[in-house]
C-alpha cells in the first residue's frame, strides 16, 4: 500500500488530523521535498527521506517525477508500507502524485490519497476571492514557459528559411483572459520572466496582477499588486509564490479572436450600431474586395503598420459575415474555424499524420490528390482541369491561375525559351493588327496572356508586378509634376518631357530598382 498525504500550504496547524495520524505512526516518511515550512514541525522519532537531490541530477521535471514514482512503487512491492508526503493537497498542482497514481495502478499497487489543504484556500482568503464566483482558473507557471525543441531535432521553419530566428508560439493559449487566474509555483525570477512574456501575448502590459507569497504560513504571508510588465523586476520568488491575474472585461480582451468577436456581436446585437445592423452579407461584398486590395497595397509598400491595420479590417468583414449568419441560423464563426482547421489538418498529412513528404513539389502533388478525393466525397468532380478558378479574379491573376493549372495538367513546354518565343510572336502579331480595333484587342489579349505565362515561368506574380509598377509610375509622375514648376506638360517637347522623367526617376526612393 502507498499512502499519499498532504502537508498543507505551510503552516503545521493546517495539516489534517488524518494526515497527522498517518505520519505519526510511520517509521519512514518519504518527502517530495524537504523545502517546506511544515517539515520542521513533523513528529520527532520518524525517519525522513527527501527526493530533493533528484532535481539537481535530472534534466527534466518529468524525469524526476518518474524516478520518484518508480522508487516508491519498488518499495511498496517489496512489502514496505509507503507513506509519501507532498506540499499542499496531493492532487492539487502536484505532478508527482499524478505520475505515482498512474504507474501504481498500471502495476497493481494500491494507493490511498488523503486530501489536505492546498495553497488555493489561504491564497483566496488573502485575496478575498471566491474561486467559484467567476470561475477561477488554476495553472502551473511552467505551463506558460515555452520550451523549444533542440535546433538539430527540427526541420526548418518559415522563419529559418527566410533568415529569421524562430520563436515558438504559446498555442493554444492556456488561459481565458476574461476569467480570473491563479498561477502557482512562480518559484524563480526566470520563471516569472517567462510567465510575464507569455501573459503579455494576451493581456495589456500594464494589467494589474498580484504576487502572493507564503499564503497560509503565519508571519510570512505577503500580497503585492504590480503592473504585469514589472513582474520579473522583483527578486523575492520561491516555491511558495503564486500570481493572481484578475480578469479582463470583454472590451479589454483586445489581443484575441474572442475579444474582437464579442465586439462584432455587440455591434450587430440589440442596442448595437444602426448602420452595421442595416448591412447584409451581400452589402459587405464591395468592402470585402476593397479590404483585400488594401491588404495587397500594404504588402506592396512593405508597411507593417498598414498591414496590421488592413488585415484587421479584413478580419472585421469575416467576423461580421459569420455573426450575421449565426443570427440567421445558418452557421457561425465556430463552423468557419472548424472547417478550415479540419481542411488544413486533412491536407497536411505530412505534418499532422504519418505521411513522409520532404520536397515541396511532392507536397503539391499530394495536395491535389487530397483535393480530388474531397471533391469526389462531395459529389462535385470537376470536368476540366481549369474548373474552380473564381471568375471575379483580376484578369492577370486569373491568367496565371489558368496557365498554372494547364501546365500542371501537362500542357506546357519544359523550356522557358518557348515562353520568350511565344511572347515575341504575340507582340509581332499585335503590331501587325494594330490598325484594326477588333484584331488589336484580340492580339493585345494574347500578348498579355503570353506575358503572364512568362511571368509564371519566372516565378513572378503578374498581378503584384503590375501593381508595383503602377505604384512606381505614380510616385515618379508626382515628382515630375513638382519639377514642372507651373509649366504645362502639353507645351513641352518630347525631349523635355523625357528629361523631366529622368530627373523624377533619379530622385525616386526606388531609383536603384532595375528599370
């Protein structure tokens, strides 16, 4: 038999009577750690064995927990009645108890757990918080410490492939910011620093948090409120330190999808915005297209601040469409999230499954096979390789989509020289037919298609290339207008106009771009 008892939060008076009787009658008491205020008040005459040395020798906490469990089980199977004492309550924030219970049951070793007083009760008493009133969340500080795998064990990430240092995200975020949270075992300044950085992913930097030390230990208790961003500026951390994080209001939960979704729901709900409530999914279409183009403009300008704003505007439209559909009983944002999540998992078996695909061309080949299977399951098989291209795409973007799909079906010459020759032929035909408006239109279209094909072979997005070129032209023409100094362009000769253009181009902030 193994008996697990709790030593309470730190004050010897908080050990339960049942636990004290078991401890008093045992010849050997096993302790996870002797670094606990109650240990000094244990009954005299009993032998004590602590496992603190394992923490110094092991590389991982899991390794410590497993070794403790194995050692205790071995003694119990050898006929020794084992009493194992842990801080607080055996099943509250105590990983060794969980490991011990799981491994003992698997080996048929009986385990008895005597509940005790955890750190939660005295901590809530100090804070004046009822843990059930607003759904207090309890989490170990180490769950907020992001541990990356060794670099040599990883395939390249997007960051490493593009010249950046990879930093793993904390996903899913383990707390709901609109509910209070109690983070236990903030035992060092280093852990506090990790906790701070992780919390600031969702909470404002100046969000008030409360540091609680030695709750339940007479004459040692302390409560300190401070802004979140200063949490690791202090040094008084130990194994009895916890952090209380009060909840955010829904309107203050601004760094998560739930916060934005709640704002949208309020705008479209009772007493919301009259203009927003008048909109329909169809009336939002022009704004959706406009927002996409503004995102592209921010990308072209390489303007992070603008990109953040425009991606947010695009998200507004998506969430408004989802909330309107929810109120109409058609679908909701959860359906949107689950559909795209399931699709991403299904189409990436080389990431989320057992399929081994290393090269990107094999990824694309497998992607197409999965999409064909999806269409077959839906009964929507395509009759042409060119099906599925949105007709509302801009012409150049559509051209490259058509060319790409045709090429993937085998309709393309392997050499790029063929694309150059086709463009030259189409330009010759355009020149020859320039005097006939109908023929000129047809030949110009063929020339543009050949040019889009060449761009595709050069791995250049034709739509982005033209948009960038137009933006450069606009900047340079604006500078040319400034250089006119009141003169009328119509009165200048071609040579004078070209000279002004050269000056405007040289003054351009992208003068080093190949023209």
